[in-house]
C-alpha cells in the first residue's frame, strides 16, 4: 500500500511538471510563428527574384521568334499570380499580434492552412501547366540553336525536374508543412482554452 501511495505521489508531481502555462506555450508558439513567417518571406522573395530575373532576360536579350515572347509572358503571368497568392497568405500570418489576439490569429492560421492545401493541390497544377506551356513556347527558339543531343538533354532534364517537383518534392513539402501548421493550430487552441478557462469559474 505504501508503494502505491509513493507511485501516486510521484505521478501527481509528474502531472504538475508536465502542465505548461499559457505564457510558456505562447513563447514556444512565438518561435514557430517566426519560423513560419521567415519561410513565407523566403518563398515570396524567391518568387520575386525569379520574376525579376525573367523580366531582365526578356528586356536585355533580343529574341526573334514570337513564340519566345509568348512563352516568357505565360511564365511571368504564372509567377505573378503565384506571388499574389503567396503575399495574401503571408499577410494572413503577419497582420495580427498572436500574443494580443490568439483567437483571431488561430482563425487566420486555419484559413492559411486551407489556402496552403489549395495551393499545393488545384492551384499547384495550374502553375505547373502554365509554367510547362511557357517553357515549351520559350524552348522553340532556344532549341533551334542547339544540337540534337543538347535538345534531348535540355528537354529531358526539364521534364525530369518538373516531374520531381510535382511528385516527390511536392509531397514532402505538403507533409512537412501540414504537420507544422497543425501543431501550431493545436498550440493556439490550447492557449485559447487556457486563457478562457479562468472566466468559466
């Protein structure tokens, strides 16, 4: 019986130690939110850099074929649309102070999660098809200047890169981001419940 009492006492001490205050959870969530914002900013800057690089290519190089201009236009439109989507999502996770308005931030985080799901599913395929179409038009003029071997290599590598990004890389990114956002949502739900629980008593 004494052994049971000691085990029970040890368990109660452990239970107390495991409990984390809302402030501590907010500190943990702060690190994760900052990481999410940083990643979102990097994605946005990367897409902007791509857009600027393609625009510079279009401005400073002389292309003779109309297909090249069509290809670059399609590519820039696809990247431009993607930038707007990324910016909208970035604003969702950046506009509110999660320490002041955890419930509002939780709502925005759930919307962000839903937007990311759409982005990596239906919108991703629009982006991939538009980018592939743009590359096909762009390559018509460029490939004409290459040997047959170089054409096969260029087309093969481009196809393999798009295939890799659309399958293995996309699935890995979706899984990692889903886990990260779900964990963050769970933390904010726990924070919200801890903040609102004193009002119930």
